[in-house]
């Protein structure tokens, strides 16, 4: 039985119940009318006749059946059209849902009219479709970029091997091995970053516990300072106390990626990276990483947290721990954004006019704080 038919029967049934109730009330009132001839010879009664209870019942019953049948017909016909009108927004939503299920993610309900429950449902459905389309577009773009990034190192390795096989006599084995090692490291870096991004797709899997941000940042600075110095970049920290609720591993990875991003994308000589932490008056913990470097166009800031996007014109010749330099996977700030979102933290990027980049991460205050 369709919803429209159920609503129609409900409307008709309610109308019949109301009619029967009115008839019952009328019968209840009639029972107070006396039996027998009520003629008292009054001059105000034409013909001297006054109907008694039996006369009233005889006149009521034939009309009552006509009224009941009329109410049933009106309830069914009117209820059918009324139910159809009421269910029209649901039919529109259902039509959009069918087209979306067929693959048309551009469809939207966009229901007008008054702000009732149907309008609220349609707006919620449209908002869900907006988020789904954004997510699908991001995944499609990510998959395309990932395929390109993963293909690049292997294509380079294949080219180097083809050249070596074509001219074995002039082969510089040491140089070939070094270049193959660099390319292989880049492939490993991309794969590890992809796995890290995939592991953060379900934020519910994160086990939260108190994390000492000051200790975490101090450990990362001490660990990465030799690598930064090797790349010609001075790494320093202004570390204030602060605790957050989150994953120690992910928070540490966020700090590592911020520092490495600042080291990689810096100037050739005299570069520097500074990381600062502090607890604000409302209990939130802020991490700021500032680095020198070329000027970053303001319109580029919004894309830096997307996977495989690198700053245009930013120097990438120095990569800590690499041999001969690598340009990074392009996933550093994408991982930072994902970790921040998983911890309900805000991420803000600034491009100073004199060059470099400033990255702010603000963690909310601990719940037990």
C-alpha cells in the first residue's frame, strides 16, 4: 500500500469518525425530547403540531446515511488529491535521489516554498549532495594526481636503465646507482604519504589521549636540526607549554611535516625555520611554523593543502636526509590539513610580503582541561 493511499484512507477515516461522532451527539441530544404529542394548544404552534422524539428520529435516519456516504466519498476523493499535494515534495526529492543514484551528482532539489519540514529535508539532502560531490571530486583529483606521481619515479628509473643498457661501456655505475636510489626514495616517500592519508580517512579510528605539545615539538626540533643544518637551514624553536587531546603519533607527524615543509621550501643560503607553541587564554594550543623563502602568491595559499600541490617557484633543491636533493611528495601540507581536521583543529596559512610561509595550527582546549 502506497503512502498516498494510506494518507487517503486516514483522511477519509478521520472524516467518517468525525461525522459519526456528530451523529452520536445529535442522537444524544434528541433523547432529551419527550415521547408523545407535545401539542398544548398554543397559538404559536401552527396547526397545533409539535414533533416528538419518534418524529425526529424518523426524519434523521435517512438523512444520516446520506451524510455518512457523502462524507466517505468526499474523504476519499479529497484525501487522494490532498495526499498527492502533500507528498509532492517527497516525490521531487525521490526523483533527484534516483538521478543521483544513476550517477548525476550535479542534481539538486532546491525546494522552494515555506520553511516547513519538507523544505528542511530538501535543504539537508542538498547539503549532503554538496559534500558528496566535493568528496568525490577530491578523490577523483587525488587518484589522478597519485597515479601521475607514482608513475613518474618508475618512468625515470626505466629511462635510466634503458640508457645504461644501450651503452654499457660508458656506464657510470656509481652515478647510476645513486640516481636510482634517489628515485626509489622518492617513490617510497610518495607511497608512505599516500598510506598516511588513507589511514586518516576514518577519523573515528583515532584513539585520543593527552599529548604534551611542548615535549613533542622539542623532540622533533632536536631530531631534525642536524638534517636542517645539512640543508643550510637554521632551525629554532620558541616552545611554550600546552596539552591537547589527540593521537601522539599523528600530532608528532603534523609537527614533522610542518618543519620539513619549511626546510624543503626555503632559500638556497641563509634560510631559517622557526616553530612556536603557546597556550591561549581559552586553553587552546597554537603551533606556528615560520620559514624564510621566496614570495608565495596569495592565490596559491588555498591550494597548498591539496595533495600533490607544491608552491610555484619555491626552491626544493634541499631535502633533509636525501642524496642529491628531492623535491618532496607534495603531500606534506595535505597530511597536516588532514591531521588537523581529525583533531578538530583549525589550519591557517599566511604568505608574508617579504617571502616565506607562516602556518598556524590551533588545537581546541582539552575536554578535561
